[in-house]
C-alpha cells in the first residue's frame, strides 16, 4: 500500500471529529498538544452541541451532520469515537470522502467488517488506525522490551485484568447490546491485543465464561483463557463490576516475571513496572531477601502519542506498524471469545487467510 499524503500541508494534519462522545474529554487534549496535528472541526447530529464542542476545544468549524464535516476539504483526517456498531459505516464513509481515519477500539465487531474496511482503505489509499493508545505508553514499551529481549525468558503465562465500576444510565452505551456493548467488546479488545503482543503469535483456542449483572443484557464481567500452544496461555478478566485498582497486567516467563499494576492510561500520576530475572539472582522472589526491580514512569498522555504517530504516518506516507491486518487478527480472536462465552464451549481459532 502506497499511502498518499495529499491534502496535508506537510507540516500538520488537520483533524475533524465525528460525534460528541465522552472519550473526547480524554483524547482531544492529546490531539491539541500534538505539534503535527491541528483540530479544525467538530460535528454532531445536534448543531448546537457541535458548536459547544467547537468552542470548548478551540475548533474553527462546527457541523450539524457528520456528512457535512466529511465534505470539508480543509479536513485531512477523522477521529471516530462513535458507538461500536457505527465504526465500520463511518470509517468507510470517511475513507470514500478522502479522509484518513483514527477509529476508537474496537474498529469493528467482526473480522469480516474489518476486511471490508481494509478493502476500502486500499482502494482509497488512505490510512486507518484502530485507537489502542495503551501501546504508546512508556511503561508498556519497556515491559515489551523486557519480554522480547529474553530478560524473563520465554513468556509462558499472562494475567491481564481490567476492571472499571460502570453505572448503567441513559448515557452509558456500554450497557446497550444493540450497539455492541458489553465488557468483552469494551475492554476485552485490550486484553486480547496485549496477549497477542506478549506472545507474538496467535492463540489457537479460547474458553470464555461471561456473567451479566441482574437486569443487564450484556456481559458485565467476563473471564477467558487464550491458549497460545506450547504451554503458553493468557488468563483475561474484564469487568464493569470491579473498581479500577483491580486493573493490572502480569507476565511470567521461564526466567523471570514482570507486573504492571494499574491501567497505565487512566490519568495515573505515575505508573510502576516491577520485574525480576533469575539471571540476576535466585530462582524465587522474596526468598533470602530477593526483591524485584521497580521502575517508575511519570504520567504520559498516550492519546497525544497516538495522534502524533497517526499524523506522522500520514505526513510521511507510511503504513502504521500495527495497522489493519493487526485489527483483523484481533477481531478474529474477539469473535471467538464472544462465541465461546455464548455457547459455554472451547472455540478453536482458525487461521486467517492473508
């Protein structure tokens, strides 16, 4: 794919936003701080709301429809924070309007939908990136360095937990089954992505069990195990029923261990990474005074790094490192997780055709 950068002025990428989603409050400060990006326009199906958003974020333009924004030739790229079921439709519409797209996770609700997006991305020669901002966090990058350089040996077990206490109200789309709500699609996409990065290969099967809070039609807590073969597995828990401190990632290898408490992207003032390798001591932690190494990282705006990276790809005419094929593989696994939870059975994950 030869990504064109026409429309950008080769200094900044001019961004428009589709919708007034809550996540804008987290994401847009990062866009505004990215030196190679400029926020030009906001849109909403309610013009008054779009105008209020434009005033809040300093955008020069406001549109009372998404189509009107996409018709604006001053806009180079689109950020899509819409409900999950609208991601495919508006990503494809934006691509056909000649825009590059950064779409919130999950990019789509099936591998087939991701394939449709990929086809249109190739046809239009425009960049699409699924918004997994965790992958830009300095702590995560350091952890993957330790995993992949062999410091903890061959990774064999990952425990990936994400929990946020969520309240069902009229504004919380996470509880709406008709638009792709539920803990698996909302947070399971993170844990699946992380597991695949840790083991650097695809899982061969999954077993999942979901639970719904009384009165809900979506899974509010789900547990699943991804089998990566050769004795390697990831145990994942995602939940709307647990408080934030429950969130943490842990990787156990043949030569060591590492742990990342907290999410790394919920505005923590700092994050910590603990790790230990038997190369530097005894076989077991906490015996004979053996302590893990603790590294601290100051708060990082991962949204800033995400927008900066996306704009850099557009301006330089390059394909993102973790692009649409990565999204396709992730969607394939998530479909298997959902199917397993619904059927209470182990699901084998077939190979994706390249």
